[in-house]
């Protein structure tokens, strides 16, 4: 474990769906300010892990700690308000709401404090400007292209007043290179400016190499490797599991 | 017997009653949008509103303060809904129930029977009226009763207030976001289960307000909500489930269709003309005028 105190931890986190063990005693420790990648083949349990951490699913055993405080049993909105925010693989933007309202919605988490909200609206305008969506501020979000929706959803997370740790579930899937770059830059910027922690689930190895110093490999519900992407890529067992070969 | 004056009269009468029916439709569609359920006991919340209005006007404030009574009646019904929601409706989301639509249907129909029979047991089957001393008015060529015109104006004011709440306040933003995606709203830190209580309260409160406003126009009795509720459901099918402008426009359309039909075809079939309109809309646009087709996820 490295020097900085972990902001997000899981201890022996397990989730069973019927006879299928989706997460098997996951011990994960993520330092404040880190950008951590999580990779693994389809069905490895990556989304389950995120759902367990954000209260969408309840674990069968184990614990999730945000800055030392257990999150198990908390409701999704309580966890979001505590600063552990997520994005979804399938975009959860509010289609009939304007772009601006989509970015104002997370300000609801700030319990009626006028200043936070006024500041937040200014930030929403800055983010839209930053992402080249300013002229669409009042248009309904359903008019956006797929890539623009991804940007909007990611931006909405940055609007959470208490945000400390941001979990992004496959943010780059099916996104064109220009938008991918915009999103990467946004993550790097917010990371630098606010010292935010990120956990990014992705299959895009080039992006992971660029963003994450450390990557965790999840296979069949278990952590099988942790380290830099280059270290991991050289491990025979990881390659074998990724390619679906049995150990020879 | 066609004449422009008769047509104008029927048109105005239709708009007046249509806006009041729209209040009921708004309540149904609003609860559906947020809580994702059809509340089959809306007519009984209308009935509660009408009895509240009757009691407050007849025994306390008198007919001059009908508008204060209407606000108090609507607030009472809001409060009843706010209390009932966590007991009856919330288990739909927290009780591990798989067939939520079926659950909501059974629970709200049970509530309908309970409230209707309680009203009969307590007040008897008698028809009562809070009375009104508002003078009649001329709406262009149409002489209209004061109570009906007052109900029309109050319904317009309530719809304006409702729209303001939805479009201009933070609570409204939370409600609109939740209606789009409950999961998305939770991710944004919105406590959707507490919001359900408020939304259910507002929805039945709108029905209660319709009941209070129409109490002096129609009579007050245990099943007095049936007709207005039927219209409310017709309106949301015509306008599209979940659409606020749809409820308004379809409400007026239904009122006008019934009024014109009654004037120029035969008044005995007044309630049938709305259904003709409904069938036409279903044939031409099955999702309603403003409805969105549900995407199969």
C-alpha cells in the first residue's frame, strides 16, 4: 500500500447472484487523488463492484469504506451526497430536461444552501462552455448525439457539491476519438484542480495507460493483479484469462 | 339547429368544464410520472376534497370564504395522501415486489373501496351541497353560474401555480428529474422515496381541489368522484400519459367535444362524446396526443 491514506476501500466484498459469485472477497484500496483503472473481461464483476460501492446493490458480505466510514446499508442518494459519485455505462441523462437542468440537478444534493447553488449554476455554464455545448444549454438533452450524452453525464458528476471520488463505468465505450480526448482532458483537469479521486472501468487500454498509474485486474469476480498497465500486460496468467485460455 | 351563438356558448361551456377536469387529469398523470403507478382511488381523494369543502363552508367559514375553504380542503387531501403513501405505496419499491403495476392496482382499488364505504358509513348516502352565493356571470353569450366560473378561475390559478412549481423551483427540478429517471435522480443525490410522498400528496391534492371547487356545482356524496375521475382517465389517454401540456389540452378538448355534442347532437349522450374522441385518438395516435412511446429496455 502506498503512503497516502485510502479514500475508498473495500474489505472482503462479496456478492452472489443465485449460484454465481459475481464478486469474491474483493479487497481494494484507493488513495486520495489517485486515478485507478479497473479492467477485466466481460462478466468479470466490474459493474457489480461499482453497484456495490454505490449502494445500488447490497453485498452478501464485506464492507465498503469512504474516508473510513462504512457505506454498506446506505441508500444510493445518501452515498452520492457523501461524495462518492458514479456514472453509468448506459447513459442516465434526463432526456426531456435541458442540458443546463441536467447539470443543475446534482445541486439538489446540496441541501438548500443558496451560495452553493448559485455558484453551481455558474459552474454548469463553465462546464458547458468547456465541452463546447454552451449553445445547446437550453435544448433538451435527448437531442444530443451519443458522444455528447457521455460528456454531459460525466459533467453532471462533476457538479455534485460534495464530490470526492468519482466512479466512471465504461465512459469511453463507443465514443469517437475527439470526444474521448475531451473527456480525458476533463478528467485530468478536474483531477489536478480539485485533487479528486477516480475509479475508471474501461476496456480502452490506450486510455488506461494514459490516465492510470495503477490498474486492478478483475477476473471471474476476483482481483488477480494490480500494478501499472505495462507490468500487468506482461503477466501470463492475466493474458491467458483475458484471452479465455486455460492455464497450461 | 346551428347558430354561431349556440356554437360559441357550447364552446365556452366546454372550455370552462374542461379546465376543471384537467385538474383531475394532472393529478393522475403527475403521480404516474413520479411514482410510476396509476392511482385508481383518485375519485375518492376528489370525494374527500368535496366533503372537506362542504364541512368547512357549511360549519365554519361560510360560502363567502369558499376560496379559503378550497385551499384548506386541498391541503387536507395533500396531507392525507402524504400520510398514506409511505404505508401503502412505498412498499412497491422497498418490499421487493416484482409486479409493481399489479401491486399498485390492488392497493389503490382496496383504498377506493375503503374510503367510499367509510364515507357512506359516516355521512350516509345523502347528497349535500356547501352552497354558493356567487352571482351568475355572462361569458360572452353564455350565462354561467358563479360557482362554476369561480371553479374555472381557481383551477386556472392552481394549474399556473403547479406549472411554476414544476418549472421554476428546485423542488420542481427534483420532480422533473425523477420523472425522467429514478436511478439518475438518486445518483444526483435526490431522495426519491421522500419525493414520492410529496408527489403523491400533490397529485391527490389536485384531485381534492377539483372536488372542493366542484362541490357547489355538483352534489357532495360518497361516489361523487366517479364522473370526474372517469373524465380524468379519458383525458390522460387522449393527451398522453405523463404529459402535463397533454392533460391541459386534452382536458379542454374533452370538455368542448362533450359540450358541442350535447348541444348539436343529443344531450342524453353527453358522456359518450368524450369516448368517441378517445377512440379517434387511440386509432390515429395510440400513445396519445403528447405521449411518448415507451422504449423497451
